[in-house]
């Protein structure tokens, strides 16, 4: 019986990348733990843009940059 590595190496490059993405997803899912405390590590992250945008524009840009 072929090993998992052997079977993956038989796939075309685009499917190998998909397998790699899925493995990374599983690792991240397993490693992520829900925290009950709100993290504020993002605070001030848009400081450099405050002269370019209003607060509403910054909110919309932040959502755009996050992909929402």
C-alpha cells in the first residue's frame, strides 16, 4: 500500500497545493483555542492612515483589507 506521501506526489501541482492548504487549515483549526477575553492587539494598527481617511472610511477600508 502506498504511503500518503507517495499518493500526494502523484497528484498534479494544483491538487498538491490544495492538499497542503487543507493540512494547514487542519493544523490551524486544531491549534486555535477560543479565548474568552477580548484581545486588543490590533489597537492602533490603522494609526498611519488617520490623516488620509475619516473614521468611517477607515472602518470600510479595514473591512476591505480583511476581505469582509
